[in-house]
């Protein structure tokens, strides 16, 4: 009945231990749990979300994960429910060995935003290991003369469990010679000694067989046995005697194999072979036998394997001295392992935020990490810093835990990523350090507008171009990355609201190529400008602008236009020359203009046909017609001349002018007769009167229409100047032409410019004047070939300045007015 009750009690204790989950929060926000070893994979440990005070689902939303301090993670986290489970079966003995308590440390890291919590799980021991003896059949040689009460140490049993589940007691099988006495070591498991109760007699019994049982304190308890064979020896009067009962030694943990630990000595008063002493490591644990060795002859104890203060701090070594007669004595060597700073700090990175936006504010958490030094006693204080001068800083959070934060502004265009070297150093001595590299990439934001390669662009296009011809391109670069660096080009609409620029110029939005949509006419416009806008593809797009000026290049597409003599399809113009004129007499001057510019507007005059080619000549530069010789009586009165006016373009264009020259003895009588005959003709033909009246009415209506148009134009120009300044772009100018194709079909000026001519009578050189233009003087764009005169102005016939002015750039009268 007692046995059943004990089993029930033990079963209840096991169940309680398996179901025990103690959760506590430490002073430094450390969450503590406890589980029993050998729990199956998937066993529930605790609800982390509840212990952290988070709602269900927050762990998944914030990207929670577990980070172990060691190389292996023994638990897993269900993010949706917040439950913590055992990942695989836990074996306390393989995890912690003899250390008690056995605690597994890990961190719970939340990524968005970055935050970590320390947690630890204590693994409780269960009685899953029985005590065992390394030597299942030990042999003891005891002389028969051994006095009563003599003690013989036995090997210790090994039990991997700890606490109550570890080795608790030894029992000995029933016999007449020995009883068992259990003793405790300062460091290590309990061990048993055989105590002689009855004198041995080899002649009566040469060998005694005993069974020793090691029992632990588990429920139910487990045990292990060894069979001891005691051989009774003949009498050996003296037992070896050690110089000391306990030897003490201190050995640094970084000592090399073979280093001397201690020297033990024993003496025997016997003679012969009974005096020869042999030393051995008897009745010691496997860990001691793997770490130390002893010279059987000299008693020198040396290192056989490495020492590790962090694993075992002290060793209790049993030394046995045996003489030639089989008598033995025992002593102890207590070895204290001296800790040295042989372990550099260990850096464990819990989480890294990469890539990091370049506009991250200061003190943004980039990474979380912790530092641990296994040399707790001699390692001293731990410090952590960055090796290079980077825009980051190390900030302590709690004990030996740190966060890497931004310390200065980031710029991806300057540095696209960082390899941050963390240096952890202890104070030693000697000082040891560890370097850990954290790679952080910098992600791009749209913080750079497109930049044009030039401050302004000047493009050229030749007039009479084909529509949609390529005239040039603009290019802007953006230092950003990806979509933020994709540049789109567009034309800005004029501020005045006039969208006529879109009818002339087109731009490729992808590559910035510019095209002329319509045919350009140099005589209508010589240059114009517009604004191109470059916009990047960022979420909050940035842009820049540049001014593009287009210069229209002139083609020789306008024939010279004769201003005088008038070539309007009526009767040729008649000039009078007195027969008394000497050689070199200035008869008249051919006046012509060319709508082109530059070399295309340079005019030359040539005599193409003449009634008498030897009588008159034409000045090639200014178009003056002069006599080559004195006029004679034999020369015909009517002289007909055909003048060729030619420009210097490639190819050259030309125009002919016809005029009649009357050779008269004097100006008065023939001219008056010509006027009288005209009046008589008018009286003879009455219909001429009505024709003249009709022409006068039409001329009046024409002049009235021109005057109204001129007034409206002046009003619009004044209104436009009040609204905009002269420095505005070309499309802010009211004079920007609405039709670049405007011009005469034969290349002449598109706007007729008739002039009123008055011929003075009674003079000897046929002087004439341009008094004023019958058409209003509409403003042209600069350099379009307008003829400017002032009412009532006369030019002297032989003026050098006028002669030179007549051959200058396009749009000027190419000869002196007479």
C-alpha cells in the first residue's frame, strides 16, 4: 500500500512539473518562462502577446520573430495567436550539462517599429538518467593485516541529472567484512568508502565480492550498480604515506597541454619491491581523466586536455600511491582554474532595417544588437563603438544591449550604402575585441530635380524646312534612382495664354527631341524662344525649366523687288534727259530691295538691254544710270532700257525693270505739250472722267480701311505693352506671327508698299521724292526687310553715306533716293 501511494505521489509530481509554466517579468523587462525537459515538439509554453500587452494579430503586423543568443533556436512563435511552442524536444543535460539552473535566453524582436524584448526559459530537470559507474568491476587489493576501520574510497557514480534527480545515496550488498560510508566532495558528486569491520584472513577467504548500488532522488528513483572484487593480500607491514593529505594548485585556463600542475610524493618504509611506489589517478570522473595525467614514477600531475574556466572552475583529483606489495594510500589535488581573458566579446545582431530611406529622421533605429563576454570576472567593462566616421551612432538600451541609430542626415546620391563595422572591446588584460559588419542599404527618395546640361539652348533651323523636321534636343539628368530619375519633357504654355507655340514646335516627352511642325519663313520671323519643362517620375514630382531659342536661317527665296521705277503693269516710267547732258550725267536711279538677309540681300545692277548700249551705263553697286558720252542730235529721242537686278544668293535670283528715257532739248515745252495732249485726250473721251471718279472712290475706301486697321493695331500694341514687359518670351509678344508660311508666291514682299511720287518740273536732273507710304507702317520682327522713309526727306544724288547704306544688310533700300 505504501508503494502504491508513493507511486501515485511521484506521478502527480511529474504531471505538475510538466504543466508548470511560470511567467514573470524581470526588473529589466525580461520575460521569464519555465518548462520541463523532454517536452514534445509543439508543446505550448506561453502566450507572448498577452505577456507583452499586445493585441492578437499585432505580432504578425509588426513582423515579430525570435532571435536566440546561441546558434540554435529551441522555440517557435505563432505570430497570429502569439503562442510560444517548443520547436524540438529539449534535453537539459545536452543543453546545460551539470549547470543548474538551466536557462535558455532569446529575444522577441518586433520590426515595424523596431523593438525588442528579452525573454528566458528555464528548463527543469526530470529524472531521465540513472546513475552509472564507469568501471563496472573495480578490483581492490587489501592486505590481510589491514587494521579495522580502514577506509577504501570507491569510484563515484555519474548521474547527468541535477538536484533531487541527481545522485543521492549508495548502498552495499550484505557482507561480513565491510560497511559503506558516503562522503561529500567540495566540488563533484558524492562518493563512497568501504570501511573494514572485520579482519581479513586470506587463508579463510582470499576474495570478497561486493555489489554497490548508486540511487538518485527521482520519482521513481533510478539506480546503477557495480561489482567490487576485493583481493586479500599477504601481509605488507607498511602502507605508503603521502607528504600531504591535500595538494593545492592554481592553473591558468590558457595553459598548454603538458603543463605541470603539481607534484605528489609518497614514501614506504618497507624494503625491496614493497617500497617501490606507483602513482595513478584512481577513482576519478571521466572529465578529470580526460584533462589530467600523472607520471607513475615521479608523481608529476600534468595537463592532458584544455581547461575552460567558463565550463569548470575547480577539479578535485584523487591520487593513489601503490607499493610493490599492493598496499595503497590516497591523497587529493585540488586544482583551481584561474580565469584569463581569452574570450573576445560576442556580438549578436537581433534585427537590421535595410534598406533605409535617405530621408530618415535623426535617431532612427537601424539595428538592434547585444554584446556578451564569457570572461565575466576578468574581462572587465565592455565598450562598443563604430570603427569609421559614419552618420550612425551606437546607443545603449539596457544592460549589454544596444541600438544603432542615425546620427546625421543621409544622402543616397553621395553614398548608396554603408558597411558599418561595430567594434566591441573589453578592458582585459589583455584587451580583446570583436568586429561585426552590418550592411545597410540606402533607399532613394525623390529629392533631386532634373538638371539640364546647359543653362539655355540655342538651336537653328533653315527656313522652308520640311514639316516635322528634327531641329535639336534638350537633355536633363536626375541624380535620383529608378522612377524618381525618369525624366519627362514638355513645353510650357505661354503666360499670356496664347498657345500658338504648340502649332510650331513639338517635343518628344521621352528623349527631349524637338521638331518643327510647320515650315519656317525667315522673312516672317528670324528667331523665337520658348520654355521646356523637365519633370521626374517621383511620387511628389520635381521639375526644372530651360529656355530654348530657335534661330531661323535665311534661304535665298525672295527675288529682288523694284521700288523705282514702278513696275505695276501700266505704261513704263519716262525720264527726261536734256540733249545737252555731258558724259557722266545722272539720269535716274533704280531702287530695289530684297526680303532676304545677309549675302542673299546684296543686290547688283546690270544693263540687260538698251536702245543704244553705248549711251548709258548702270552702276553695279547702287543702280545709278549715267550717260557714257555726250548726247548728240543723232540719238533717237526715245531710249528704252531693261535693267537686271540680281542678288548674291545661291542660287542667285533676279528681277528686271524697264524704263523709257526721253531725250529732249528742254523740259518746258515738250512736257507741257505732253500734259496738253493728255487734257485734250480727256476731253475727247468723256468716259475717262467717270473712270477717274471711280478710282478716287475706291482709293478713298481703301485708305479708310487701312486707317481703321492701323488704329486697331496701335491700340492692341499699347494694351499688350501695358500687360507685359519687353523682356517677356517671344510668345508674350503681340507681334508674333500666326502664320509662318506668309509670303508672296514669287518670293517678293508679302505686303505691298506703294509710294506717292512727285516729279519736279523745270529741273535739269529729273529729281523725285518719296513723300510717305500709302500703307501704314506695320511693325515687323527685326530684320524682316521693311523700308523706312521719312515724309519729305530727300537724298543728295552723290552721297557716299547713302551709297554705302544702300549695300548694307537686307531690308534696306539698295540705292540713293533721287
